């Protein structure tokens, strides 16, 4: 009897240790997200396979929004629709890029990787890449002199705070008026030539590492730039795995998109086989699963519906007409700037949608665990 009790105790102790090794980082309603899941996504998207890097805190905000949408899709049982089940079943059985636990499992040829690497080198060019954080105070295209003076005074006040030793990123969060969400204000991003406004590019590539420029005016407003870092293209060996991963994921996206564009029917998969699929535990399979789930969700999203609503587009344009005026160009109808209006309306609707999701699914972050992300081994 004592021996059995000892075995039970040891088993419970080992289970407790496993739970501690991978604690819950945050919850979205009753959905739990572990530290390891977040770390894998952060490392993949922010430190390896993307041109710019985000801090853990900044990426956490976008990852929470992503999980809010996944949770909403699961609760709406979109994973039970025939279109989703068929697409996911085909993903597992027929795609040239097999869902595996490591990016090394992608069926990508060395010639594809070489081509991608050479293309990246051409894009970067001899000037390399710059990692820039910025603070932007916007100035409307048709700003009155008083409005421009107010913006100038505000940016100069911010610059004085920086000179006085204030933290650049904190000031960016407080004052920057970038188009991105508030959680991304001032976040440093990697750029090559041709990816920024010309006025911004001229200043950015003239800075030294760690240098903050004086405020300057562009066509959209006043900027202050901080050059975080500068470098060329990483070596082929350093980039090989991430390029292989990116190529494989693009193959997946291309296959799914092509099927929808051309209206091709997915091969029939027996219902019993389809029903056997649940939310996968394998990291990459789970990424595919959730990605296809959000693709399905997009068919019914409020942003998509609003973008197809002529009355909503007309109303939004009239309400924000000044925003679309440019020198020598004053659109009278939203159809003259349709793409811009659709994009702005979708962004606006998405913000309201995410705000509603936060009310439905409370988000709780374990701050103690957050401090140990990428810092617990």
C-alpha cells in the first residue's frame, strides 16, 4: 500500500513539474495560452523570419488580438463548417508543404532558397537596412497655419523631453500619431530604401546608431527618428532556415488563395476522417489550423461586410472627406479613392470588433510569467 502511495505521489509530482515548466502566460476567456506557445510564435515572427523586430510586450498585444479572433471563431463553430474541414483535411494530406513540428520539414529546394536570398540582397542594396523608431505628430494636408504651429510646438516639446533624458519609446506611446494601433506606436522596424517617405528616408539613412534627429516636416507631419541599429543582409547560413520557412508558408497561402479565387472544389474527404481532426497540439499544424480558421472567419467579418456596403462607404467618406484631399485633388465621391476608403473603413470596423471581443472574452496576463519569456532556460 505504501509503495502504491509513493508511486501516486511521484506521478503527481512529475505532472506538477511539467505544468510549472510551461506555465500559462495569458488567458482569453477560458482559452489558455502557454509561455512556450507564445515564445515559439515570437521567435519565429519577430526575431528570425521578419525584417523588423518587436519587443515581447509589443508582440504580446498583437498576439492577444490574434487569439481573441481565434476564440471567437471557435465559439462560432467555424471549425465545424464543411469548407473549413475540407480545406484543413486537404492541407494535411495533399499540400507539398507538410505540416510538421519544425520548419526543417518543409519541402523547399535549395534553388528556391538561393533565389529568395539573392532577391533579398538586391532589395537591401549597398546602403543596408536601418532599424528606425519614430514619433510622428500628424499635420493635415490642408492644415491652417495655426494647426501647423501647434503641431510644431508639440513635436519640439517632445524633443526637449528626449534631450532631457526621457525614454523615447514611452514618449512615442504617449504622443505619436502613427496609423498603426496604439500598442505599436514608436516600435522600431527594419527598413530598406524605398520603404519610407522620401523625406523620412533621407534623414534615416543619414543617422548614426543611437542618434536622435531633430524634428523635421514631411508631407504627413512632423517626425523625430531614433536609429536603433544598422546592418546589411545576414549571411546565407543564418537566413537559410527562416527563408525556407517563409517560402513554405507562402506555398500554403498561395494554394488556399488560388482555390478560392478560381472557385475550384476541394476533393471530397470522408466525413468520418474530417471529424477526427481537432485542434492540433503540434505547433506548426496549430498555426495552419488557426490560420485557416481565421481565413474562414474573414468571410463573415464585420470589416468585409462593411466594405461591401455602398451606404456605409458613402457615409464614411462624407464623414472623413478632408482626409482624402490632396494638393490639386478633391474627390467628390468615395469611388474616386475607393481603395483608401475601404482600407480605412475596415481598420475602423476592426478596432470596434476587437474592443467588443475584449468585453466578451476577458484577457488576463500573468505578469510574473511574462517576465520570464525567453529568459527561463
